[in-house]
C-alpha cells in the first residue's frame, strides 16, 4: 500500500510507525512539520520579520512552513491511506487538500479534546478518527479508542542504578506533584532517583530535581529509563489517555507510579507493577517500592506493540 503519515513529531514517536510500515513492505511518505524550519539569512531579516509580525500580522517563518507543507502535499501521488496525527496542528486548507489524495483519510488525536480539539469539519474530512483518551471515547461515539504503542524492543536491565526516573516539560500541576514525590523519596532515604523538568514553571521546591532548558533526545531518555527501576508518569489535567511512558515501562519491564486513574481499566493493569497516586500523593509505600516486577502476559503485551497498533489503524 501507499501510505502517508502527517505529524508534528517532536520526539520521533510517529517516525517509528513510518519505519515499521516500510519494513512491512509498504511505500511510505512521512511528513513531519516539526522538521520544517526557516533559517534567517541575516540579522536584518530577523529584525524585519519582527516588525512584520507586529505591524502586518505576517510571520515569514510561518509562511515558509505553510508553503513548504503545501508543496509536499502537492507532490504526493494518490495514496491508499493517509493518517493525520493531531489534525488541529494543521490548517484546514492543508487537510482538505490531503483528503483529495486518498480514499481513506484517517486521524489520530494524541491528546484530550479539551486540550487539542478536532477541526470543526471533522465529520466531512475523516473516514475514521482514533483517540488515545478513554473518557473522550466514552463521551463521543465518533471516536475509536486507540492507545499509544510499544516502540521499544523488550529489554530488561536486572540491576538498574536508579530507583526512579521522570522527565516532563513545563506543566505546573505536574511539576508540583513531582516535587512532592521527590520529597517523599527523600524522607524514605531513597536518594538514587533522577527527575528532570524542561522549561519549568515552578522554580522552587525539591532541589534535587534538575531544571533545564536544554532539549534531551529520545535515545538519552531511553537509556535513563533502562537504568531505573520505576518510571513516573504524570498526566495533565483533563487527560485520561495513556502516555508513552506506560508502554515504555511495559517494554523495559519497569514499575510505574502514575496519577492516571483510568489505567485500572486496561487489561495489563497489575497493582504489583502500577501504583496509582491518591490526590494527596501520600500512598507511596515501601511494599511497592521494594517488590519485584511481574511480567505482563504475552497475549496482552502483543496487543500494545507497534504491529498491533498498525493492524488497528491500517487493516481494519
């Protein structure tokens, strides 16, 4: 099949889908708008664009991105299927043009509708819409539940050096919880944890948490996860979908501490492996911290692999 995937892929998760489809013998085009960057010719052009944004409401960087994306769409031959990930990241005119390039136009919302809503004309645009948010799916019949996926090979480090690891980007409510978790671990004399916050909004709290503006690549994050016994997963307000951290933990056979209560509704849930935080963040006990990870049954594990994900989207 000829398949195109269009995404704003900051971390590179969606590239795994494209690569796997190619391994399976499909002709795949992957359009990542995150990689479309405008480079100023000189400082005068940068200054000129500043005035253009202020007085003309025109940003040459955005114009360049829009035009480049449009050219890439126009270059597409007729496709068997096109998948748009988080369609609201793209102009409606781009989506409508993409629709003319295929008879099966699909969307996947990797966010809650309260945070990233669908385009107003979603019913006319898409043949099928998937969502990772279980509450959104329960409330809207047009959505089909589709979790994120296991993109890592199954791998277990029998002697990790850290007890826990977490990296998150700016999110005040999650940062506050992470600071509380760090303080609890300190109280329990658990000192070998690594928590990182990118572009933090909360500047004070537990001083052992690393605050940084520097982007950390996915391979570096993967290594830090492998070297930890427990992964922390903190969701944003009004989100019930499972983050990639859950599936990374399954592949790496790590326990999870999370504030996502809906994880109990999934067949891989095991309280031995997954601790659901209460609102007070007061239930991190020694039993959970010290017990051994229990393997997820193979038939359940396979459902959440990237092959299972591809089957649900492109073969159903």
